[in-house]
C-alpha cells in the first residue's frame, strides 16, 4: 500500500527491532510512574546511549551511530508507536540539537560534546521559545551583549524540552536587537554557568513524563568559544534546520494516527453494544474507513517528503506542508476516542493519552497557522 517504505534496508529493520525492544523493556513498563513524577530518570539517557538510540545518524567519528536520516525516522516512529512521549526529548537531543553542532559548530565543540551526547552523559536542549515569542522567532527578547572574551546573556525561555535534565543548551539570543533577523545568534551554553537557572517543571495537559521547564539567564557570561557558528547568522541556521524538525514532526503524527486507528479498530471489534460489535454499526464502520483513508494519504505524503529530504530536494515550503497536513490529520484522534466511550477518557487507555499527547504537534515546530503562512508565500 505504501511502496515508498521500501527505502528501509535490512540494516534499518534490525535497528528498528533494537529501538522497539529498548522502548518495550526500558520505557513502557515505567512510563505511567514517570508521568506522575513529571520526567524520566536521568539514568535512562545513559541506557539509551548504551543501546545506540541516541545520535543514530551522527557520524561515527563524533561518537554517533553513523547511520542516516532513516535511522532518525525509525526512532521517531517507534517512540510515537509506543506512545512513549516521555522520551520525545531523545529526538530533540539527537536529531535537532546535534545537527546544529554538526553543521555549524566548531571542530572543538563537536569533538568535546557529540560523543558525550551519544553516550547520554550530556543531555542537550534548544531554548528558542519565550513567554512573548513562540513561532515568531524574530520577536525574542533574550539579549547577548558583547563583553571582553565573550557575551553576557540576559533573558528567559519557556516550554523547553529537556529543560530540567539539560547539561548543554543551544540558546537563541539577539546580539544586535536593532537588526531584526540579522541580529540573532546561537550560543552553546553550559548549564553549570553562573547566571543560568531553571524554573519549575511545567504542568502540561499531556506528555506528562517529558520534562519541560522554564530557563532563566541573569548576567550569564558565555565565552566566545561557545558561540555556535557566526554572529548574526542564527536566524538563517534556524530556518535551515527547521526543515528537518518539521519533517520529523510530520513523521511522528503519521505514526500516531496509524497507531490510534489500529487501537480503535481492535477495540470496536471486541466491544459490544446493543447485541453486536461496535464495528458492525455502519456509522462507526464508515467513519473508520474515512480515517483509514486519511491515515494512508498522510503516510504516502509524508513518506514522499522523506524521500525528497533524502535526495536533498525538500524545501521549507514542502516541510511546512508535510507538518501542516500530518499534524492536522491527527484531529481524527478525537473521533477515535469517541468510539471508546467513557473508557477513551481514561489515561490507562492509550487512546486517551494520544488525545492529549499528540495535540502539541499542531503548535510546536511552528503552529499550523504559521505553516499556512509559509505555504501561502510559495503561491
């Protein structure tokens, strides 16, 4: 049905087995408890490093798995399939932050930190969103002022994935507040730096085991060597890497919708009402048929974008369309929950967790409204 999925090789299939087994054995049995605690344990990161789950597509010379983007896709899909939202930060760390270092960092930064990230000894995060600036990156107010030997950073960030565990944070700040997009720079900050502090763990509607925190910077000195890339080039770096991030979100949504559909089909075959299985109700059966068609179309579109990305042909507009379509397609999970009746509203059922945990995909990485604006600019 989806012939493009043939782009996975036997080696990829073996890696998928490894990722699925790690999640089933090390994450799923404990995930409910971690949801109550608000985050996964720090040691889980090192376990993931030993299993080869972290930095799978980073070159071996920097301690990574030496794989390709398909290895990244596999981790994204297996986390989504298992609804292991407490570790979605693995992909933030491995496949959003690490590529910034690879593509724009100095050799010193790469050699010092990427191997430690691959082992799980260093947890990485990216701090972009602020209380008054989300999808509009140019509106950030965190400022990095020039000082002897580096910069002094003041500001705050919010909704930061891995914010509590992070040892290193890629901080987006303005080095020239009057220059608009050309005044934004990236800093690879050590979380032990004086002036760096963390706020509370944020109490989210879903993804409760994913540590998400506020970060504060007060007269935080960042040495010149921890500037990532060139000053004033941060906005361009962000726009380039957002193509990858948005495609990963699209992949996550496609998998989440497929999984939610399968849970619901299974449930409606087993659950009886008015002396027959729920799936024997024509309305439910036809609605499931619609959602299966939507899920198949989403998978075909997203896989096509993955192929374009592998061939170096996916642009910002294409990534925006993939994210918009796949994220909006997950609205169908509301209907799937409905077919579970009252049980669907219980977090012990995966459909209930999917309803809340998948919802942020229409917001982060650029809200759906922003994706529409980006697409409109290509018309």
